[in-house]
C-alpha cells in the first residue's frame, strides 16, 4: 500500500495551537480489560490535553471488535463501565468530548462494505500491525475480522469525518489504510472524506512487568484501577537485571530504564536524575521509588474514579448521549456516501 506524505507532528501541533476547532479526533480503546499505565502515558493524557485545547475529541469503545482476536466477548459490560469510569476520572469532559459504543452506531458498520472494495487482500496481508496482532492473538487461525481490522478502523474514523488520529508509531500502518481508503473513495466517487493526519505520540514505550511491551493481553500491566497494594505487588514482581547500581540507559538496560522512566513520568522529573538518586540502592530501592511515585500520582484519579463508581446511572448516561451524537454524525456521512456512489438511495 502506498504511503503518502503526511504533515509532521510539529506542524500539526502548531496548527492545533492556532486553530483547535478545525480538528476532530477519533481515538479509543477496546473493552478487553483494564486500562493501564502504558495507556495513560501513551494516549489517555494526550486526549485530555487535546480536549482542553479545544479539539473535538471523540472516544470510541469498539465493543464489536472485541471478537477480533478472541472467541467470545466475556465481561463486556463490566469492561465498558470500567473504561467509562477511567475516562471520566482522567478528565474526559462529556460537555466537550464524546464517548460512544461501536455497536450503538449501525451506520458506521455499513460504511465497511464500500470501504472493503477499495483495498486488496494483498495490501491487508502486508500490513505489519496486522501481522503483529496475529502473532500475539489467542486464536489458532486468522479470521476475516482480524485481517480486515484496519478497514473497520477506517470506518470508525471516517464515519465522523475524523481528520486527526493520535497514535503510537506502531499503529501508523493502520492509519495509512484509512488515508488510502479516503483517498481512493474520493478519487472514485467525488470528495467526501478528509484524509486524516497522523499525530504521532512522543510518549516513550513503557515495558510491562515481564520486560515486553505493556499490554492487556500479555498480563504484564499495571492497571490504573489497581489499588495501592496491588500496584506495589505488581511492581515488586517486575523484571530488572543483576547490576545493583541503577542507571538510565534504555538501550543497554531496558527493564531497569523502563521502571526509572515510569517513576520520572509520575514525578515529572528527568529519568537520569531519578536514577542517580537511587544509585547503589539496587532493584529494591528502585521498585520502592516507582511504587511511591505511581501511587502518589494516581491517588487523585483513584479518588475521582471511586466517586463516579457510586453513580453508574450517570456514567452510563454519558455513553447514551455520546451514542446519540455519533449516530447523527455517522448517518449524515452514510447519506453522503450513498449520494456520491449514486446507486443506493
């Protein structure tokens, strides 16, 4: 699939600062488990930042996509409530941002049919992000849903005319599929869709407790909703190395450096300074520092989350209102698509 030139992150940030109202972000998280520290520093804080700047932020809970790499959608309602609690506690404001559920917006899914006709099987097979997800999936065979996941994502983004998508570098290939679909549709049927810009996250990669990428599916994460004691237990079990002297050297000492970085992010300090203060204290001192920093940083979030959890009626009303707005946007887009294609009226 041809990669087109995109606007640089620095240029996008300049444009956002100048005219935030011209941007609409579509982002989200699958309800497959608890959000963790990797999500928080990688994307969640940035969503709140963009919202506070005045960008129209739309957060999708893609419940249909839970079955992309698993056989059933177990605990779906519980996980959806958990995402809503996390979003609200972190600062997503329903008066300024929209949260909606995939299954509540039928028009969004109707867009997938014309979109599937705009990409080839060979292009989908070459997608490196799909390859990685297949490698780490829980299924023995590749389903059509998994193979076409980037097309589903394109429907998510383009259904609301999203023109800015903040992602990590590993997710950029998915967004190139969206850009390709928008461009090919416009070339074939006339201008309907924006070609979304990719806002690459500057957040560094946080490793999980086992030394690999922090992920819900790998059971190596520190959930945002964990208690202080649970957080301490998880960090205590994190992989380090045999060198007692603590330094920040991501290339040579990735596991130790990831823990140092986590403490530094929570403390809003330079990781080299944090490492120097721990010095010869070893892994035990490092883990105590990280635990204290994480628990202190998350304490206000946990308090707000507990308050929201007392009123799930309100929390779910936020989702209902978001579903209404997303339906209106997607239905308007589908009407444009049908008119442009000419044969479906």
